[in-house]
C-alpha cells in the first residue's frame, strides 16, 4: 500500500501547469488581442457621417415626393440646408445645420450659386433644388469640405442623391 500512496502523491505533484506553459498561453492571448485591435475598422471622420446623414435625408425627401405626389425642395445656405414642402406655398419641413463643414459650394443646372449673396438678399427667394413627384430632381452639385475630406453630392439619372469622396 505504501507504493500506491507514493505513486498518487507523485501524480499530484506533477498535475497542473508549469510557469513556462502559462507564460506561453498568455503570450499567445496577447498576440491574438493585438491582432484583433489592429484590424478593427477606423472610425469615420465626423464630416463623412454628417454628409452621409444629409444624403440619406435628401433621398428620403425624394421618395416622399414620389409617394405622396407633392413637390419638395431644398434651399442651401452657408450654415445648412432647409427642406421645404409645396402645398400651395412653400412650407419649411426641417432644417439641418452644418457643424463639421467648413466650405460649401453649390451649382444648380451648371450655374454657380453665390450662397453668401443669397443669404444677404432681403427678398424671399424660392428654394433652388426641387424634388418632383415624378422622381425628377433639379440637377445640382453640392461640394462640401472640412476636416476629414471633401465630398460632392449630386443626383443620378434616377433621382438618387449620390455621395462622392474627393481626395
């Protein structure tokens, strides 16, 4: 019986992990965690998120015009964009102010619009870009730039507002 007790006590001493084994496992876990962190996607610059939200808002307005058969329009100024609904007269639906956009340029039907002069005008001007119930959109190019990049919004042939990154 003494031999059996001696064998079990030796097995109990041999059971478990050595310090080298534990350090190897920790090193492998550290390498794996480092690879995961390095491969995480980089956060988008704030201007990119703002431009994407703006494009989505405009595309929703185009779809609403087709669905309810009412004309919608946007008016652009240096500080933001205002969305209008035409129901006998132009009524403001929403306004989106720019927080990340440092510079904005607008061309409507191949004519550059002076946004500063338009803002200073005392006369109430109709919105520049219209979304028709037929799906037609006034041709425009809205260029925006800020810290994080430059972007151009414009309608395609089907009336969808597309976003293009300008390096």
